[in-house]
C-alpha cells in the first residue's frame, strides 16, 4: 500500500505537535516486533560480512558503498525461504528495517580504516595496535549516534527532510511487504546467482586458493589456474603464433616502461565492474578523462623528462623498475589531490543555505511538554542520554587522541565544538541530497588544525578523523532513521540497532584490515609501501596524507620535495577544479563535467578504473535499450534489478578475494 506522508502545505504550516500526533495516529505500528534477537543477530552477521566487502572496495577505490538495500533483500529472501520450509516465520517489516540499520551501520565502519587511520600510519611510518584502531573507531561512531539524535526531531519529525537514499530504502521495504513476494525473491535470486557465479570465476583464477586445493588437498605436483591478467592471454596468443615461449614475447611498453609497471595492464576485477554500475556513466567518464590524461599521456612524459625516477635500478644499467604506487606519490598525487579538494570545497561553500540552515533553530525556546510529546518520549532516545553522553564519550575520544596519537589535549578538546558544527552541516547536506561531504569536511579540519599546530601531522590527521567519522556517523544514522519513520518504527530501537552495527563492523573489519593489508609487514618496512602494494591503492588515505604533507611542509616550514612540473600541474589543476565546479553549479548540473570524478581518475589505479568505466557503460546501454520497454524481461533484469546485480558482483568477487588472501597467508604460515 502507499506510504502515508504529509503534503508540502502541512509540512510548512503544521506545528511539531500536530506532525507528531499525525505520525502516532497514521504511521506508527505500535508494538510490531522490531529489535528482536533474530533481527539483531541477522544484522550483526550480515553487517560484518558486508563491512568486509566495503573494506575491500574501499582499499581499492577510496569509496564505501551503501549496503542497506542488499541486506534488506537478503534478509527478506532468507526468512521467506525458512518460513516456507517450516524453520521459522517471515521477518516482519520493522524487523527487516531494524536489521538494515544494524547492517548499514556495520558497513560504514570501514571509513576511517581506509582514510584517516591508514594515512596516520603512512605519515608516522608506524603500525597502530589493533585495540587502538578498534576502540578509537567505536568511540567516534558512538559519539556520532549521541550527536545525531538531538537533530532527529528537527530534521525528520518537523522539517520532514527527504534523505533520498533512506527514503528509497523505505519504499523498497514497503514494496517487499505489501506486494507479491515474487518481487523480492527474484531480486534475491539474481543477487545470489550473480554472487556465486562471480565467486566461482574468482576462485578458478585465485593462485593461493588453487595452490591449496590442487597441491595440499589433491596432492598434485603442479598448480594450474586461469590468470586474471588479460595481457597475459595476449602474450600467450602471440607466443603461440610465433612458436616461442611466453617469456620470449616482449611486453607492451609506454614511454619505455612496461605497462604493468604503470598500472595499465588490465586484470579481471568484477567487483570494480559492479562498483561502476552503481556509480553511473557521468562519474566514470570523467574519471576516464582524468585517468587517460594522467597515466597515458603525462606520466610517460614525466618519466622521459626525469621528473619521475625509477623505484629501483637505473636506466644506465637497464635495470630500471617502476611501480604505480611510487609513480603516484612522486607526481600525479599532487595535482590529483588539488583537483579533488578544491572542487569539493567549492561545491560545499556554494550552498551557504545548507550551512545557515544547519544552525537554524538551535537556540529556540523549548515548548512545554504535551500529551503527544510524552507519548513520543516513550519511543524516542531520551535527550538526557546525549546531554550526558556527548561530554563523556567526547572526553574519552580526546584522551585517546592525546595518549595514543600525540594530539595535545587542548587541540583535541577544541575539535568537539567543531564536531558539533560539522555534524550539523553533514546532516543538512545528507538530508537534501544523500551526499555526506566527508571529503570537504575532513579537509576543513586538516587545514584548521594544520594552521593551529604547525608541523605536527598527527594533529591535523587525527582531529580530521574525529570530526569526519562523527559527522559521517551522525548523518548515516539519520539516513537509517528516515525509513523507520516512514514505516512507523520506534526510533529508540533503531538507535540501539545502530550501536549493535557499530560493534559488528568494528569486530569484522579491524582484524581483516591487519590480515589483508599488513600481513607482510616487517619491522623497518615502509608502511605506505606495504599498504599500497599489490592490488590495493588506499586512494583515500593517500589523499589524506598528501594534504597533511602540504600542510606540514608549507605551513610548518619544512618545504615540499616535488618536481617543478608537478607544482605547475597543481596550479593548472586548481584553476581547472574551481572553474569547472563553478560552471557545473551555474549550469545546475546540466553539463557533464564533474571535476571531483576527474580528480579521482588521476589518483585511482588505471586498471580498476577501466572496469568501473566498463560497468557503467554496460548498465547505461542496457538502460537505454530496455527502459522504454517496462514490461520486458530485459527491463526487469537490467533496470529494476541493477543494484542486486552490482551487489552480487561486488560481494562475490571481493569475498572470494578476501578468502584467497587469507588462504595465501595460511599457505605461507601453516603449510
């Protein structure tokens, strides 16, 4: 059935008392089961699994992806099947909604791991202990919950802010539970089959897994597997035609450098195919433009000029060796960061109404409590919890920053009011667009504390980590509360569910971080090289580190050791970012330019970007073909089920990839 909602006139003219009374009488579902043991357990484990996929994707691209709809569809189908075979009963609508709050909260716990915390380890060249990483992340996330709930009454109850992504989740839930179950079951089957098929493809190309299966389990003397590197098959075909071995085939080069050393050798990566499908054609085309300009044109030029030097060996001896991560840090990182940061800041400050509206009504007089208010108080998270909790949890966060990361206590304490202000801004932006401007907010904090505490990188990094994580968690919580409000759920139980998800995500992602990215670390090694070796790039962390290096180098008076050509590229990139973003805003997003995506194309691994472009193209063409034919199977599969397909690609490939890394560790350590 259609969801109840207020009209624009009612939102504008009614008092908060009238709106709450309407909600209690028309929307609230009373004591329908919501935060039950099974919804908590399901959300805990689904959230843990999906946070693992977010960690994998985030380490490759710098993004964290929403997992709410994926968890909703999976839980709906799982309990529908269990009920049909007599092993339980269906999830209620509100149980599923509460479960997705838990899973979504868990999924977003990977944000600091791939950005601020990883950047701190790169800058200090020291490994954080697991308990510091886990506890600091949990404390900041809990602080986000406490900061968010005092804003809930204004943004959701009173202003009825759209929170588009949360509203979409509410509509999907309502559709699943008010229409034929076949709708949800079809999407679940697609997600499952795509995920299993993708995992199988990854398995047969996974060296560590095939080594364990063929040599350890089957006792074979040699291991055969299908290489993921697509250029390998080209070399193999050339070798067959020339009747030589594959080692005798010369590798493709660009600017005298083998393309695999630049990152231009494509390797199969279906997770990035799914990520591109979710991103859309505009973003990936801008990324492609930035990537081609940088890695195909400028990088070979800078290598020829000598501005980018080999990581090892020398040209004279013919032993030169390059790596994509080393090239990035020596040249493309600097213009790339300038483009992303300046474009983000222009977009952020171009909407002063969002900033002004964020603080509107903060000092308003509280009305006397009415009967409606008392009824609402029974199901809301009590305000006293935030009043008491924010100073206590905030003080714990400040203590951690001081004791563990060397941030002076007064700078840590100063970050608390900044946290409140930036959280208001983040929630305002998310409420209108579903976009939380974490990139811009983190840079504001880094610049602020970089000026206040010159030359001390941990201060600008860890205060930015604090403000960004709290603001992001506050915005994400209210995004989760939105579908609950639409469906008549108890906000207090959703808040508790969000906290359960915080612990689920932290417990799942923290040990995985060490196993996946630091298992080969040895004392004295460069942490940045270890994190960015292999298939992972830690793009977000590299950007955070780049900003910190600029701040401590320029403001702190230490100088920057980068080529002159990179400085000119920074200047040109900065001008482009500002002009292009102003033009984009002035045209009301009608022109296809996205300087943020262009800048990301500069710093992203080219091979990952290729698959993202392919994924967006695949779904763009399918949508052009099938969108007008709403009754066709093609429309049902490619258009209506795009998100489950992409989720299946991401989950199958990344989870199998994680498993292969863990098996590889077992091969080395145990066998």
